């Protein structure tokens, strides 16, 4: 056994495997601990936006102003509810608070119960829904206090109330304002909520492994084919593989109960596109650095899982991770998958982003191949 252990340790592949496992620990620890540091701080929450539609002309502006001062997020006053809901669907707002036109009149009535309407778009990172639900409860409680004070004043204007009537008035004053929630682009279960992150993780890890094995194959075939033949072959294989792999991935998601608001073909086509972007991005680092490029791929994997917006909204991330996310394919993959699976503004922006990244990766990859020292194919005759 001792000789077997020594023999294993003398193999470079064993050492590489140990170092790779170690680097996964180091890289993920550094990136995740710095990326998620302080995401719940008050200053970070200021990056989230809540729209307020004050249809009531009496108490509405006053409530909107008070919410702007008291809430830990940015508040945006929107004139029309349709405009606010469009902004919500486009993810420009995280929640819309609507103060109905009869709010003041209902609150002023002795036995009246007014309501605030909260609209939340579920086609977002899951944290958005939980944070906005908690904030809605806080808003209702604060507005309810103001309404109770007005109700007390109305009751006190009536003298010598009978005991039963006084008890009824007290019960009515305990809850003058209630909440009504409207959820759009509803996500059907936690399993569907996790699909965008799962597809990003599976797709990029698969792309990393494919790129590594293609690089090994390319080195093994270096004596038979020139650099451009090998680059062309691995590119064609990657394109065909992306189409087939995305077909399998999309099929399994739907067979296991996944949502697809825009149908199977749209989901398949979009997954094939971001798989291509992943594959050529992962391949680029290996073309530049050889197998040492896997270290950069591990970093890319970790950074994209943090910054893509699949788990936490990108608005809450530190500036570095929020800024770099605009240049990484996983960001557009998550946005597009949320739109296709749950609903949203459409995938045109995500498709454009992925096409640009895909094109840049091809150009840079070709540049890396051009800079490599060519090797003559086997069998080339040398004239004496």
C-alpha cells in the first residue's frame, strides 16, 4: 500500500487534482465571503426601488412622503398605476404600493377599513419577494397607526356612547388599514425558483470540463493537424454539443414539472445560446493558458454564481461584483431564463448580451490560436 501511495503521488495528475480541490475551497471562500458581505446593510437596501401610486389626493401624497422618509429603500412616485406595473414587470421596481382613490374617505368613516395594494413581481431573485413582503407588513402597520389616530378623533366627537357601541368602535379602530397582495409572474414552487441557478451551474461546470478535455484532445492531435484545423474542429464540436445538450437539459426540466411561460422551443433555443457563450468563454482561457486556464474558469464559475442575480438581486452586491456582472454570460442567462420560465419583459436584451460575449470569445480565441507557435503536421516531408 505504501508503494501504491508513493506511486500515485509521483504522478503529476494526482498533484494537480489535489491542488484543484484546494483552489476550489480558496476561490469560493474568498469570492462568496466578499461578494455577499453586507448585502442586508441599510446602505445596500437603498439600491432597491419601491414605486408608490397615490390615487387618493388627500392622504395619498402625505403617506407617500412619509414612506419616502421612513423606508430603507428608494421610493419612486408614479402617476399612473399601469406605468408602475410596467416598470415592475421590467424589474425597474421591486414593488408597487397603490393607495386607492377612496382611501381617505374609507379611513374617515367610523367603521371603515381601507386597504393598501402591494404588487410584487416573482420573476426575480427569491430574496426580493421575502424582503418586499416584510416591508409591506411594516408599511401597513405604520399607515394603520395614522388611520387609528384619525378614527379615535372621529369616535371622540360622539359623546356618551353605549357600552356595546363603544366596544364595536374599539374593535374597528384596531385595524383600520389592511393589505392586499397581487403577485405577477408567479413561480410555482421552490424547485422552479432554483432552475435558473441550476442551469447556470450545470452549464458552466459542463463547459469547463468539455473545454479541459477538448484541450487534452487538441494537444494529443497536435502532430497530425495544424492549429487552425484543431480550433475549427473543437468549435464545430462545441456548437453541435450545445444544441444537443440544451435539448436534453430543457427536456428534463419540463418533464420534471418545470414552468415554461414561452414554451419548449424558446427555452431550448435560449439555453443553446447561453451554453455556446459558456463553452467558448471556458475554452478561451484554455487557449490562452493551456490547462492552467482551468484556474481562471474556477474563478469565473464562482464570480458568476455570486453576481448573476440567481440567488440575490444584483443591486445588493458590492460595486465590483455588480459592475463586472454586466460583462459575464451568466447574468444574461439568468435574466433570460427568468423571462422565459416565469414571465417578464422579454429576452431580446439577454440574447443581445450573449451574442456579444459569444462573438468576443470567438475573436479572442482565434487571436490566441494565431499567437501560438505552429507545429508541422505529422507526415510533412522535409526536403534534404
